[in-house]
C-alpha cells in the first residue's frame, strides 16, 4: 500500500482545520508531526532525508521513530545500515497501518466537524459590530 501525504496546497486549503493527536494507553502520542515524518520516510526511503525535508535534525527524526517503536511494541520503520550499498528506511506493515488509520480517523473527524468548524469560522472571522 502506497503512502501519499495528504498535505493540501494552494487556495483549496481551508482557513480552519481540525488537528488530531491520539494519546494511546501505551503512552505513545501520535499526531500530525509523527505521521508526516512517517509519510516522508515512506516517500524518501530515508530517515535523514525525511528529517531534512521536514526541517528537523536526523537525531530528532530518529528519536520520534524510536519513541513510536518503543511504545507500540513493534517497529514502524525498518532500516538498513549505510555503507557502500547505501542504507535506507521503509515503513513496516505496522507503520503503514498506523499512517493509514490515522489519516482515516482524521478524514472522518474533519467531515464530522465540518459544520462546527464553519460556525466557529463565521463567529471568529466576522468583524465585531458595536
């Protein structure tokens, strides 16, 4: 299953959006930052390239991956050591499932919240009348 980042661009980006963070019983926290990192690892095939693309250090990217691996009890990213043949990284089945389920939850929540976001937008965006 291919991972395709769901980053909206251009004028279609809504002014108001929902952001979701999941706090799992294991202590793991999964939110837009970690999911974006996993998507970028899937795209780039490298933790360091993913970190660079997201403007974060390799160390920070590796720490986020390790945090998920530790708390989920199974790896979300598999790595191959560098060297003459080069290294690399790819999402495991668990990593693909995590991204997929997170994006499905995000889409469902955004759809369910659409009218509420619109109402908040109308209230917050309209000039105050005195």
